[in-house]
């Protein structure tokens, strides 16, 4: 009960207080209507007036909708609990002159309105609608929203005034030209400078109006950074092959620049939280950077440096083939899937931290304990155990997040000790205060099981939190070619900009460690605070397995590691 109270307090602490005024206005009207009914119930004329007054909550919510919904209609679901209160106010109208009927409908209206009002009180979203403003005005409003509500402003050392000054000239140019593309590029580049995996820019323009920020091209190859510092070609096609570039060819220059320098200077800031992850990704993105042609230097089979010109091709096949292999996205990937990889090694997939029972997930979040998820994991692990499992691989790669409490439930079975998980807090005066501390109780049924948890740069949010928790358990080794994504704060902020074509999502709820600091999010230095314990090597042979043979090299490595 204590956890529940503090979790609700946490939710209210970063809810949008502006909507409380609207909720308060409707509450005052409902109370006034109840009082007036008691005074006027025997006066036929006044009861007719009372019936008309029952429409006031509907009018108030209609005005609210006119102000907040245009250009941002998808927010209606967030405001729905507020709007239905106005509908509940209509229930007693037909029974105004009936003693029992009125009492019953008044009680129903009161209870439903209280429930809806409490829910809206806790979940009133930090949504800001600037769709009616110009490019420059809405951009300034976005900066103001972030400056006030962005949860990591101080942690990231974000200077929003300086960032606004840097990108406002681009926005002004976009406004003069009425260019969707230039406006969107300015917003994305601005947001990317925060290096936060929870900063997301949704573009609602069609492909003709706007393609994407810095779209990669296809020159018939992709490039990958190896551990020794070499960048090699992978996923090459016949065009590159005909010029002497094959899978595994060492690339030395890109458009005349040393290849590592080109990856650093010519690839735009893509906003990745962890700098080491960004270096890996930039090397891959480099192969899509250039104009109609690029000059590529490489070491041929005789050891001589050659330079050729590659022409841009239709599509981005090489880049996407390499990206898919590098991230290891599986078609038909099933969350919570289990199987035996061999006679002794079990496998558990954790791709999204949500179950099929949404209500149970929310209650788990509020109480800090998800019994349903724990028993689901227990059943799955027992089944693997019955098949001969001696050790386990937990696959967190590309984990999209969800509810951290799902990760608690899994960790609870893997340790017999109580562990501090995280605190749900509030940001006040630039500092963080934990309001609700949550822990793992230490069920310990599988505390002796040896585990490798595979992660990667696409493991974000609650997945990042689970990576961090698992790395603290003595029987678990966190492993990957890259570190997790480096973001684990609670989302909930949205700013819709001019003409509704852009929506910026940002985190607003603090998720803290035992020291009262953001849990897994990188600070301004962009150094991972949740690094892998075992770095899976990416050498030439590994690259050939990943990009040419399309093997799950990381999973093979994990099994071999556990066998040793």
C-alpha cells in the first residue's frame, strides 16, 4: 500500500497541472448542481433550469477540446477520462423529479466522476499543442517546454538558450520558404544534441513533402568498424565487386578523407546517447553518406591502395541489410519465447517489457511488484530446467522497453538477496528526489543458474534498466558488441509544432538509482553508465559471420562463454 501511494504521488508530481484547473471547474459545477437540486427539486420551473445547467460540464469540456485538440487529435485518448465526466453529469437529468431514481443516478455519477477524475489527476499528460503557431513561434514554444519539463536538463547540462540560438536561423529560413523539410531537419538536429534515446521526433508529412533527416544512400556496400580500428566493406553488390571491393575489403578513405575521420566529421549527429555506440553506428552510416558519386579508397588483394568512384543506386539495400544483421532483428520474433539452444543451454527472449495483461502491468508499476510476470518466468524457466537446462541466455537485444517491473520479476528469480531496483522521483529546482523506492525481494529459485544477458545499443528504456539490474547479479554476465542504449527515464512529454506536422516526444519522470541519480542515462560526457561486462569481439571473422553468413554470432558466443 505504501508503494502504491508513493507511486501515485510520483505520477501526480509530473502531471500537467494546467488541466487540474479544468478538472476543478467541472468539479465545482457538479457540486453546485447537487446543491441546487436539493434546493430546487420541488420547483418545476427551476428544475427545468437545473436540467439545462447540467449541460455546463459538457460545454466546459467542449471548450477544452476546441483549445487542445486541433492539430493534435490523437491526444483525445489522454483527455478522455476528463471528457466522460461531462457525460456522467447527464445521467441524473431524466430522473430530476424522481426521488429514488435521482439518488441512484446521483450516486453512480458521483462514483464514476470521482474514479475518472482521480485517474485523470494521476495521468494528466504533459502534452503541449503549438500546431496553430508559426514555425518560429512553435520552435520557441518547444524550447520553453523542454527547458521547463525535460527531466534530464541538468544531468545532460543542456543549455536550451544556446541551442535555440544555434538552430533558430534554420527555422527562420524554413519559415521564409515555408519548407517542411528544413523545419523538420532543424527540429531533429536540435533534439539530437540532447543525446537521449527517449527524445523522438515523429514526422507526419508525407514522403513527397519530407523524406527523412540525412537519408542514407546506397553505393553498393556498407562499412563496419572492427575492434582493431579497421573499417571493412560488407554487404557488397556486383557493382562494388566489379571495382575490386568485396566483403572484408579494408576501406581507407571516403571522399578523400581518412575513413575514421570521415565517420567523425561527415556523418550527422544521430543523437545516440552513448558515444562509443555512436562511433560504431557512424561507421556503418558512413557508407550511405555522399552525393551522386563518392570516391572510395581501399586496399586491394595485392595490398595496394586503390581509389574508385561509386555511383548512387536506387534504394538503400546495402545499408539496411547491414543494419538488420548488425542489430540482429529477427522476423517473427516472439516476446518471452523460450527454447533449448542445445542439450544444456536454455534461451529466453525479452524484447518488450509488457505482458498481455495491461491492467496487471499498470498495477505492477504502481506497487513495484508484478506477481503475474514472476510466475510466468518461473513456469518458463522450470520448463527449460525439465529439458536439461544447466545455463541460460537472456536475449535483451533490441528491447523496446515498457514496464521496469517486468525486469524486476525476472531478476527476483535469479537472486536470493534483496536488491535495490530504482526510485521513482521528482525533479525539483534542478535536483532529483526519490518518492518511491522499489526493490527485488529475492525469491532465488534460480539463483544458482549461470546466465549471459545479451544486450545492444537498441536495448532502451525499461530494457536498459533490466540490463543494469541483471549486471548487478553475481550469476549473470551482461555481454554485447555494444553497450545498451543509455536511456531509462519515464516518457510522457509531447510537443506538437506548427501545422501538426511534427510531434516531439521527451521524458518527464525521473527514474533514479540508490544515489538519487538518473538510473542508466548518460550524462553530458556520453559515457555508458551501464557498460557490458564482457565485450563480444567484432573482428574480421565475426564480421563475416554476421554480415555475410547472417549467423547469430553473438548468441553463438554466449553459448560458448557459458560452456567454458
